C-alpha cells in the first residue's frame, strides 16, 4: 500500500546535511535515498530547499524553513530491529545509534529495559528524535519506522482520545496494542496510555501519555503531510481536523490535540518533483496565501493560466 501520510521535518538551514546523514545511516536497513530536491523561491523564509527522501522504505519530507520551528521529542520515530528478519539486527541498531547520537542528546541510555533487551532514545544533532529498539521476534510484526506521538503537559491523558478520533477520520484504521498505566505509577494517571499503536490509512503510528515534566509539546517542527486524491478529500479532512483557525496557512492546520497536519493534493508532490523553475515559482506564489489548498487554482498556476 502506498504511504499516504508522510512525516514532514522542519529545519532552519541544515535540511540537506540532515537528509544526507540519514540516507547514509539508514542504508543498511533497506531502501534509503533522496527522491527529489527542489528550491521553492521567494517564501517568507527566502528560497526554501525542499527534499523528499526515503529511509528504510518510509517516505519523509524535509524543508529549510528558517528558525521559526524545530523538531522536538513530542513526535519521534521508532526504528524497529527484528532479529527474526535480520540476523545482524543488534549490530545494525548499534551502528545507527553511533551515527545518530554523534553530537546529539541521549534521552534514554542505550541498554536493557523491561520492554526490550536493547533500546535507546536520542535526539540527533539536527533536533530529530529516534527510538531504536530490538523487537521481540515472537511479537506482531511492525514496519522498520513508526512515528510516535508523546502527549505531555496539558495534552497528557489525551492519547487514547486522539487515537480514537484519528481512526474515525482516516479509512483503513484500527487499534493495535493498548497498554494503560497501572495503579501506582504516579505521576502518571491510572488508565491513561503508557504505550499503544494503531494504523491510520493503513500506516502504523504509536502514542503515549506522559505526566512527567517536559519542556516540549506538539508544534510545526514535525508535522504530518496527508497526500489527498482530489479536492473532495482535501475538504473532508480539512473540515474534520482543523481546530485552530489562526494556524491555518498554505495547507497547514492544527487539530484539537495540537498536532500539525498538512492537507495537500498528491498531485502537488508530483508538481514539485517534476517542475521547471518557472512552474515552481508560480506554484509557490499560488499556495502561499491560501489557507485550505485549492487544487484547481494550483493546477492553473502550474500550467501558467488564469485560475
């Protein structure tokens, strides 16, 4: 199944270096490459480098958007190393840890935990957070990379509500593992989500609540880009998800849990990958003033005609 929801990473000006590092580091885990590299001209951040890339078969987008946002651990990425699929899983985990931890910050030391014989959580030098885990070979299979959302601060305790809401919005969605906090886990609240995973549009995501003190919460540093088939799908998802009118800009929105989404036509990705400089310039100037994206207007700008 094609990946419909694509994590979008916001960088100040080092997206190119970050993506090059990631593609090289993830190569032993599967298909990893830069798919396209284009410059969007005359954005509020100047000429913005926009990169589409693949890590272990999972698609991402990165942009040099200026100093306005930065990824934080509220959305991190599990990297699953399954010994039943890769006899060198632990070696590959250690190798990726060495690359990603260089110049970064260790959030949980690499070691043995009750839930994994080998696990660690870090924030790399570019600000992106990764959870590397040696999985139980007898457990249910999961993809190599799974985005994970941590509900902190005023959002703590909302993970199950968010999961159920998102599953109602996206087709081909279902709950996987659900592990609530037990009694006596203070400051965590009994019954809130210690860990859970679920699918949206056929893709796996994970979520958890944390009532501990954290200095971060959801923001635009990591957003979720949804590639839509047509204007009707754009309109349906926009109406369902958008909860903060002030956050609506050029296809971006925030839902009622504070998570940032980009609702865009899949056709726009093709335009960016294949466009001439003139087409990219017209496309950029067309979408920048929009709130909800209008596919007909974007097509007209791409083709150089009146919308």
